[in-house]
């Protein structure tokens, strides 16, 4: 899989924004940075400047470099070219989510904002996009729903990711609804639904694998062909 400035510059822009905010926060931000919030939006924990201002940009850079590395070390690396567009969307979405959360942290340094509503909404949006991306993935070792059965059956991989995409999409909508309702109980219900949905998807991958006459016994996923 080849990377070019056309696909990379939006991600570079997000990284630049992250580190620019870090520089401003380090110079002008408070010594105590809010990092966790309660169910009613109140600050539950503060952290120091390194944890609250510097750590998230470093994590963003590490995620960006990891995403660049994966196609190079994946035994099924040639498959990444088959879902290059989805992979780019995935990388951009993860960095954008991190940038938005970091921007909210900066806003919370100076103003009281309702993080208990905003964070579930953004997490829900992240899940919605991941649901769309999942349906476009091809077999690989690192990205997607990787079970022993999806990695040894093309049918299981395809059908599991189609179902998993719907699970993530529904979970995203429920998470947004929980944020709007502003209810800790609703959020807990959504978490349980997500857990059950993910477990059900894993079990589903096994039954599809059992019904696939072309399944193989292998140590790695299908390659392009």
C-alpha cells in the first residue's frame, strides 16, 4: 500500500493542530487540567500539564505512525491496497476524534462545558463511521474483526464484517441517544448492548465458518487473489 501527500496532508494538519494546541496549553493553560467528568458534567479528576496537555498529542503521533507501519509488517499487507480508501478514512477518523476530544479538554480549562453529553455524541459518531468502514475491509492481521474463523474463511470475514458494521452503526446511534438523554442508566444500557453485540458477532463468525466448505486451516488470513 502506497501513501502519498494527497492522503497524508489531512492527517498532518490534525497532528499540527494537536501540537499547536499543546504549545498554547503549556504556555497559557492552568497547572491543573480537567481529565475526567461525572455523569452531570462535573469534573471528577484533574491532572498535571504533562498528562493533560502533552500526552494526547504524543498518543496521536504514535497512532499515526502505527497506522503507517501496519501494512508494512502485516503478512497480508498486499490486501491493504484493496481497502486503501477505507483505511484512509479510518486513520483520519481516529485522529479527528482524538483532536476533537483534546479541543474539548482545552475548552474545559476555561469554561464549564457539558462533557457528559458531548463525549457520548462524539463516541457515537465514531462508531457510526467505524460501522461504515468495517464493511469495506479485506482480510488482514490488524484491522477489523479478527477471530480464528474470520481469518480462515473468506465467507466468514465478509459476512461477519457486514454484520459487525451494522452492530457498530446501531451502537453509535444508541450512544448518541444516551448522550441526548443525559442518563447514566441509558449509557450503561448502551455499553451492555455493545458488549452483547460484539460477542454475538464473534459467535456469528464461528457459525459462518462452520458452514463454509472452502474454509482453511491456516495461521493467517486470506491474501489478495
